[in-house]
C-alpha cells in the first residue's frame, strides 16, 4: 500500500503551492481558478439553501390545491363595466346629500349654532334654485348676523363642520362706527340637497 504523505498546512507550503500553480497556469489561469472557486462558493452558499425554499413552496402549493379541491370557491361576481361602476359611484355620492324634507332641520342647526355663539340673526332671505341636469339642488340662504368678529368666525367654522353639505358662498362685513365692537355680517350659504325621486 502506498501512503500519501501528509503535507503540513503552514504558510511555507501554501506559498510553494501558489507559486507552482502560478508557474504552470500563468496569471490568466490563476484569475480563472479564483473565479471558478468563487463561483463554486456562490453556488454552495447561496443557491443551495434556495432549493430548500423551493421544495417548501411547492409543498405549500400542493396543500393549497388539495384544500381548494375539497372546498371549491364560490363563483366570482362579474366585473362591472365602467359605466355601471360610474353610475354606482354617482348614486353613492348623491346619497350623501340630504333631501328637501331635512332642510328645516339643517336650518334649525344653523340658527342654534348662531345662538350658541352669541350672535343675533336679524332676518334671512332664502331661495331654491334647480338646474335641469344633475341630481342636486341649491338652496341659498342669505343670513345677516350681528356680533363680534371672533364669534362670526367661530360660527362659520362650526357651520362648515356641522353641516358638510353647506358651502360658504359669500361673507360680507359692515361696521357702523369705529367704537362699536359688533359688526353686521352677511353670510350667504349654499345648502346642497338631493332632488326628489333620486
């Protein structure tokens, strides 16, 4: 039997092996050998663990397929056309607006808020306008109030917060004499309400 001599793994033997490989292969051969070793390390260190993940994912997929064959999924609903989706969105949008029967309640909220902020409502003018197209009416209320500027500002913010279907169309101030602490303010509010039968 032939015995293989054991080479000591010290620095001198490693230097000798590198010089011998460099002499036989040259610089280009050494670069190729280094790239080959790096590729093998990459495959073993990075791609080999991925095989385990692939096998696990395949098993999960088979388990899901088996479960879905035991419990079939219900039929999916047909996808609505763009026109149907738009009509549904418009119907949901229109449903956000109150109808004409709720207008007295909204006006009561307006007057209650004015009273809470210490403002006097002098006299209001109201008009209902309707366009042929669309599903929303405009109810305009011109409401003159009298009080301090801070109270008027707080009232406007409270109205817009409490009544989301109301828009402030105009805000006019009139001060009598310079020494007066109260201002006469004209609020023109637009209530958006649904048409009948929508």
